[in-house]
């Protein structure tokens, strides 16, 4: 089975531009989460989507937005890019079986964004 | 205080050594705990889940102490291939019933020949 896929793998943008990152979850997984990982730090939670609805949001500015499509793939959009947005953006999928115990999340290879 | 704290290391150990990492968390309501491994410039990959009863997978042993709010990972007989960053993960539940992962900063391990 294919794992989580993300595109593009690398991206270079300039300050003020907009970027769209894409993620396809593991087949059968209905939940997608986005994380930002800057160098030397652990990943930080940005959004979680389940059944096309936003279920959780991290402490990120409104320049960050996301959506989930009927096929459960997802896009992360970042407007008005700043130098500090340079990071590895990770997408994770999970089955989210609806039980009280959190499922394991499986990560994609990430998109490395550089803002100049 | 950070929600999840880890010693960033690096831990430089010789091959064959035993090494232990600890991680503390602040939210006593956290329900699930994991250790992930991350190689340089790659995505995190699940190493093991952590249970109150402790669990072992080959050379790796994870323990959870809910009373003291810490998680540990023990690696025995270290191999060169164990060199990586080890990320401690704690889950936090949203009111919607879903959850997020809260990561520590990671502990770097370098196993030396």
C-alpha cells in the first residue's frame, strides 16, 4: 500500500508570495493533520481535518489555512510568506476510528519550503 | 514550561552501549504516548507506542510513569544504524473529540564505531 504522499518535495518562494502544499493520505484514512518543523525543533501542530471539517487548530496566524477534499486529500495554504515560514511541512494521516484512544499518525516525506 | 520536554543531546555513545532517553510532559490528561525516530531531513517514523505496563520491541524498551509524568526509551546494544533523532510524542484531545500530537524537540543520538 502507498504511504502518505506530499507534493512538491521542495519549494523556493520569496517573501510576500503565497504557497499551496498538497497531501494524499493512506488509503482508508479519513484524517489529515499538518505540522511545521523548523530546523532543530520538533514538529508543531498546525491543523487537523476529518471528514472535510477542521477539527483542531494550532497556534498559527490566519495566513495559514487548509482544506480537505471528498477524497480525503488535503491542501495547506500559506499567504504573505515570511522568512520565518521556512520549514519542513509534514502531513500525517490516521484512520481516526472514533475511539477514545488516539490512533497512530503516519507521516509523509514532507515539503521543504524555503522563503527568500 | 514546555508541554513536552526532552534533553536535545547530542548523546554520543559507542557501539554496543546502552542508552536511555527521558521525556517529561505537563498535561496530566494526556492519553497516548509514542516514540518516533527521525533521520536527518526525513519524516518522523513510529518507533513504538508507550504503555503504562511498559513495552519492549527487540533492543528497545519504553516505559510510562503517569504519576511523575515522564516517558523513557531504553536502547540496548546500540548499532550505528540507531543514529537518529528520537522524538517524544504526547497526545492532546480537542473538544471535538479528535486530537493532536505534541512533540518534544527531539534527542539526537550518535552511535560511534
